C-alpha cells in the first residue's frame, strides 16, 4: 500500500465538520473524539450562532460560518461533510483541492453524475474519498454477512425489503422546510435519505446488480417528491431482489424489514433496529445487539485507519455509486 504525503506527515487525523446539524449531534460528531488517532478540532455551519453553540456544547475548539475558512484551516487535516446532498460535490472538491481527504454523508451527492465528478477528482488528485454507508461497519450487519458467507441458510435465493412509514413520522414531516422532501436539495424524497443504507447493504452482502428497474409516484401529494417507490433487480450471482418503500401508510402498517431467503431458511432484521432473526427448518433464533450511542463510530474508526494508510477504504465512491444508480433508476428511470 503506497503512502501519501498526508499519511507520511500525520499520525493522527484532525477533523473539521462542514454542516454540524442534527446528524452530527449523536450519530457521528462525538465519535471523532472517541476513536484512536482522531480529534474533532473545528465545525462549520452557515448559521454562526448555531455553529458557535454546537462548538460550545461539544467542546470543539473552533467554529466557522464559512466553509472555505474551515477547509483552509491549517490545523485541520481531514473534512467530514454532513450537509444536505446538494452541497456535497462543491465542498468535497474544495476540500480535495486543499489536499484534504474527505468523508461524505450519504447519499453521496444529488445525482449519479455528481458522484462521478467527485470520484474522478479523487482519482486524478490521489486525495482519499470515503462515503458514510456506516451500517456496513456495525457488528449487527457484520454478523449478517458472516451468516450469509457461512451458508447458514444455504444458497440465497431471494432478498426482500419493505420500508413503510406513516406521513406523520419524524422523517416525513408535512412542511416545506423539510429539505429531505425537496428533490432540488436531497435528490428525491425520503427514499433518497433512507434507501442508501438498505441498498448499500444489498451490495455489501451480495455484490453488484446485473439488471434493475423500478417505479415511483406521488400518491398523497404532500410534497413534490415521490412518496412510494418499488424496485427490483437481478444480482450478478442470480439472486432476485424486490423492495418497496412507502411513506404514507397508516401507523398500524409501519414496517422495517430486510429479509434474506435461502435454500435452508431465512434471515430477517430491521435495518434501523438491533435484532436479527434466523429461521432454519422452523427453528427460530434471535440475536440482539446493544444500541450504539454513536452509530457511526465503528465506521469512523475504519475511515481514520484508511486516511492514515493502515487499512483499506471501508466504503469507496465506487461502492456508493452503485446504490445511487439504483435509486435514480427506481425513481427517475435513468
């Protein structure tokens, strides 16, 4: 493994966060100070008072309200971008132009074309780029992968995903201020916010898709984005996948299911939960995992190792582009 100038000069990663909003309060932000060889030294938010408040509450030494000021801070050696997807490409390329490796929230960007531009810049410049598909680093999903790889349920035949949420849920607020349902900011609706986790796991567990198609529409008219999506694919190893996402179901129909059916049994679990159920010949076993206080911590530890040149990229741009392609195809037919 070749050593870059960044790796040769550093034995730790000093982080700056662009976009210190809700996702950074518990899921990611505190974890940067909890993994070896890593420190959070600065945060940025366009609202200066909110940036200052975040820095004070989380004991971060510096705060900014202009992204370029944070990017060009000589004390910062790597950038975490946690803004809405519309801004990912701009800030990622600016950070890489400054010679700083980048960790980008999912979805990787607004659309596939933007993702390719980010990847190409990283490839040309040699500056590292990783994407926050952090569930692939969690113990629960590593266990699922080991069960699959050990053929505990035999040969996998079929994979099903159902993500059904009511329109009054936390994620599906009926408000024009919810950027997650504005395609100009998020790329699509709530599907573009949640499905990256699920579709990335499909690729992580089973590999790439040979063919795929989908349909999407807006049934309730609560916002301009799609509120129901259906997608199917044939994976390269001949596994069939079907998924449905609907964000206007009644509360008694709410569901979060990832189901893997094999020749000897099945594995099922909620992607946003903590328990795996394995069923073989009518016998069921549940495997539970503790709730992670900072759910990105395992991934951030791997990212730090990658940036320091001691481990491979845990989620590359090429990895993330696979799920972006699926989402675009399912929703827009591209």
